[in-house]
């Protein structure tokens, strides 16, 4: 009988101990959960804000190249092309232009240029096309100079342009550029109305300690005007190499995250195109190169600032932002703009602004209660449990 009573008492003590350990474990779990549930973060989440680009839609137009308005014949006698006498060179103009030069070894960079006077009005948004071959081992570029309507001179080129410091490949290259875009990027406040290009200059340059015989050969140099066809809606039919959708205002490049464009497009079998979002003449976002799908005409295109590595041939409204579809190959026969979603990253405040006096007090309370009081109470309860057992 006595043995049975002792067994019952021992079993009761074990259950009592387990019961108290259960509540201690529950207290530990709650001490870890309560801060996450009831203590709010001091900084907002890093999310994106989206705006509807179609709400900012102003106009849409197709763009294509018009017939050639000016072409260099390379048969001028006497030649209208000129080059400085130093360094020594050979310039020949007969069906093409060839500038040959020998650069001696030097610790400084060396260069030579050839230029001619022209008269290219900018009112028709001319597109210049250049076909050239330049020796390997040197770089080359083309620069434009002009005057405004009131005869003020300006330089229509800038460092960082794809037209500057191009490495010679030793093979034929064809390069095209929009002269209005080049002028505006170099002179953002310049009024291009009534302005014209008056000089074109080509140069080849050698890095320090580069020596040898080098040449620049021009095979073609011509201008095409830009012809635009406006549309009354978001849909356009015809044969175009570019499409321009102008917005009412400028899209800020600051905190721009992504742009999603829903569109329907048809074209020739070899059509490939890229989308751009511009602000004035600057590219703020670019998409991948797309080709039409066989099953559907719909495409959801993505643009991002991180993808910018080229520029479109046609320019949008220089006073606002534009969505530009540029065909690299083939032609566009049908286009409809379905949606434009522009996403911006939210601005995150500085940590010093978020940790104000109230937040400091909350942190002190948190450290005191959840990192000192609760662990200390848990240790005291555990000691009491084992002491009672003894």
C-alpha cells in the first residue's frame, strides 16, 4: 500500500514538473513571437509605384525615311574636302574619299581630320547615313557644326556619342544618325527651328605609342528626311520603320524601375524591333529586341534603364517624353498601343530620419522587456522548478 502511494506521488510530481516546463516553453515562444507581431518596423517597404502611361497619351505617328535629299558625289574638282597640312598625309577624292596618314611613334595621342562645308537644314529632321572603312589600330569619328536662325554658331556633337571614338575594324561599316537628336543632346537649350548644319568633319586618331600607316575611306554620305504619318487613334496602318507615341509630359528618369508596354504589331517576315522610352532626346529606358509572334500579334514588352545600350533613329517630342518603336530590320505594317505601365521605386527615407525620439524610446523598451525581463523570468522559473523537485 505504501509502495503504491509513493508511486502515485512520484508520478504526480513528474506530471507537475512537465506541466510547469510546458508553460515555461510557451512563455519562451511567446517572447519570440510578440515582438514580430506587435512591434512595427521603422522603415517602409521598398515597393514600386505604377502609373498609367495611356492617361498621358498625346499623339501617335508612323515614321519612315523619305527620298535622298543630299548625297556626296566624291567627284568634286577642285575638291571641297580639305585637311590640315600637318601631319603629312595623302587625300584623294575620286568616286570615294581616302585619307591616308603615317603616324610616327609618339608618347602623345595623334589625330588628323578632313572636312567640308555643307548646308543641311534641320527642319526636316534629316537622317545621315555614312558608309566607311577605317584601318584597325586607330579610332575614328564624325562631328557636325552649324548655325542657328540668328547665325549663332554651335557644335552638334558630344563626347559619349556612338559617333565618337569608334574603333576601326578594317571592314565596311554603315552608320546612321539623327542630326536633330545629335544637335539637341549637345545643346539642350538650343532652338533648332531655322538652324542648319554648315560643316561635317571626319577624323582618325591614334593612341600614344601607336605608329604605322592608317587610312579612312568614305564610300557613301547622304541625307534622308524623316516623313511622319499621324494617326487619329492608338492604331496605325501603313509601312513604317518607326513609330512614335508622344506623351503629354516628361517621365522622370529618377527612380524609374520598369516600363511594361502592351502592343499589337504586324510587319514583314524579317521584322525585328526595339522599344525606347525617351525624355526629350535622352533615352531613359530600353527594351529587348523583339520579333513578331506566329500565334498572336500581341506582345508585352519590358523596358528598363539598365538595358539602355543604343538609341532609336527617329526622335519624339523634344519637349516631353515619347515611346518609340524602332525597326532594325523590315517594316511595320500594323500597330496598336494597348497599355503602358510605368513603374517607379518608392523613395526610402534616410535611417537618421526614421529613428526619431519616439522610435528610440520604443527600442529601449523592446531591449529591456524582451531581451532582459523575459529571459531573466524564464531562468528564475526554471531554477524554481528544479529546486521544488529537489
